C-alpha cells in the first residue's frame, strides 16, 4: 500500500498505525513516583489485574475504564500522560462483593493507563493499557 | 462486520474490542439501540421521499464509538438525565404572575408524549412555524406571566430535553407541506448555501461526506433527532440551534442567531430529513 | 456548597441474603481540575469531589480517593454483598468542605 500523507493522517487518527505512533510517556518519572508512593517502593508484578479501557477514546473528557483484581484490598489507577498521573484509588471493604470498579476518567492525550493492585498478602500487581485519544473534528 | 445490540450495562465493554478493529471505517455501524431495555430506537431507516441525496438515513448514534453509544442505552448512564430531572421539577413548579406551572395546564409531562416528534410545527394563531423553544416561551410569557427563557440557555434546553425524553422511540414526523412549506423551502435553501471563508454548506459535510473523517472525527448525516444532546466535548446539554451556530462558525462565517427565523427554517428542514428516525433526545454524542 | 450538585444512585430495592448486587452512582459536579485557565489567563482553582465512600449498615463497601482526572459528573459502578436488610449510605466529600449524602434501603426477603 502506498502511504501518502493523506492516508497516513487517516490511519493515524483511526489508530491503525499503532506502532508508528507509539509515543513515549511524557511524564514517566512522575508516574513512577506516584506508583512508588502507593506501593511504598515494593516490586510490582504482572498478572492478576484486569484493566479494560478503549483502544481509541472518542473524547479524552470521558473515557470509560474498568478494573478488576480478585483478592485485592486496593486498586490505584494512574495515567502517565496527564499533568498529574494519579486518577483514583479504590479501597475495597468487607462488603465489597468483588474487587471490581468502573468509572469515567480524563486523559489529556494518547497515553498509558496503569492499574496497580495491592493484594491481600501485601504484594503488588499491575496491568496497563494504551489509550489513543482523538482530538479535533466537529463532533458531528 | 460485527453487530451488537447495545442495551446498557457491562456486556457492551466486552464487545468493544472487536468493534474497534473496524475503527478505520468511519461510516455508520450496524449496532442497534434499545434504551433501558425497553425503548427500541429506529436509528436507520429509509430516507423520506423529499431527501434526494440518499436512500437510507442514519441517526448520529450510529457514527459513535461503542463506549459513547453505551452511555445512551441506559438512563442512569446518560449524564443528560441529570438535567432532565431538574426540568421535571421545574415542570411542576409555579412561576410568574399567574402562579401557574407547566403542569397546571399540561398535567403530567407524560401527556406531552409525541409533541417533540412533530416540532417545528406551523402555529395557525401566530401565523408562523414555531420551534418547541418558541412555544415554551409563549407559555411562559402569555400563560404564566413569567420571563421568557434565553433561547439556548440551560433552563430552556433542559425543558426541551424533558419534552424530548417522553417522546423517545416515536418517529420524527414534521409536516413540510401546507402552511409550513415556504418555511421548509427557506430552510432547504439555507442547507444548500455555502457559508463562510471555507465556503461550506451543510450538504458539503453531511450529505457529500458523511461516513468520512473530518480531522479525527466521523462525519454523520447531521440528523437532529437526538437533540438536545449531551456532548462529551463540553459535558453539558446542547441545543440544536447552538449546534447550528457552531457548524456555521466552523465555516468561518458570521452565523445566524439561535431563535432567528433562519435557524427556525433550517431546523424544520433538517428535522424533516430525519422523518422516520426515532426521537432520541437527550442523546449522547462526542 | 458547589451549586447544583445532585447525587443519583441505582440500587436494587430487594435482594436475597448474601446476594451480590451491582450499584451505580452519578453525581453532578464540574470537577474543576485546576489545570484550566479563564479568559484572562488565570488558573481556575481546583474544585473537585475528592472522596467517595459507600457503607452498608455501617460496614464499608468501597472507599474511593478521587483525583482531578475523574470526569465531570463522576460515575462509579461496583458490586456489593447484601447480608441482611438495611441501608446503603453514599457520601461524597467536596474540596470546599461540602458533604453530599444519599441513602438507599435494600430489603432482604
């Protein structure tokens, strides 16, 4: 396929050119600091946390996300491209039927959303999702 | 193409991943809308005879992402309903020198089912085509002795959203003949007139290019069956004349004013292009 | 108190003992992030709801610390266990000191 500028723009905005546009997180260190504050600097493993977010968000003002981490006592959400990375921390009480929560968040641009769960045994697990935020257009 | 029936709740999110594989295609999808697992919405149907440009008309809902679509499938998930609830209180609250509320004459707001579907509408006594906003202010001034609301102000848009909400699922059916015809013709003229430095008519985007991308966004057919609409962009209810103003402003033109005869005519014409789609207001759009 | 703040909660009215129920909440609030500027270029001060707590008969279900990245009109969905009849109490804490409360009764039968 011949890629002229026009096609590239269309592909880029539609999010098909994922690897070509995979931007580095602009505030990586701030995010690491924020995560360290939540974990107390402990190692963070993978697995056991499910983070559901759209691959492409139609509008960064309202991005629906879901987190689930069976056996977690708390789940904290971070957005590594936002001016301030912390988004929310869910602490689950004795009457939480599951360690699941859904909410709507703001993303300042295309970036990674990271969910870090504190498990009952004191260990930490994380999952992340890259969300492309489309900006521009008339909305109709 | 995957087909998803969006009825609210978490199953939508599960369906999102597959649908996004198709995101490069900017046209209407084949999803179907059922609100509150109850109101079946017609979001795609045969174009009315007076629309020459296409055979099938689509609600703007069909052009939105699965996540945005899901927000409209359940009244609890739809943030617009916050303002509909506020308007429901206003409906029953007396105002003005006559100390009357809307309900003093119209009883329960459910009695207004079907009204939004046929507006804008010819008013014989006034000798003009009137929008719902004009009719609401006529009630306020002449029956309630109250101050009129600003045409696209919050109070007004909330009330129009309340009236739309009780007509949801009913087909848009505005009359374009008889005494309304000259206004309809005027609206059609405006629809096809190029405005602004960009020299764009409504038709250039919403007729010639619906289904294509405009920058990062999908162009719809510009149907207004979903107004007032909650936009993610400004997180509030938006009136249809405010949307018209925004569109014409985007062509870099001086716009007509909300409530002006030009916009009333345009609303009648654009509404008529959606005859047969369900009233969806208050909808959720980008 | 911030103007026009109105909570909504969606809780089943009835449940069986020990049943898992889904709860949704929405509250109208601007959630001013502190990142925006007004027309004169001055930063609009942060004004958000910073905490949301749900208890049932005095026992905790969920306790959420909220940051400015939570969208306007904050929405939450989660699952709770209902051991017996009683009241869900929902509490939102505003930066300005306001507290918004809502109660919903569930009957176990």
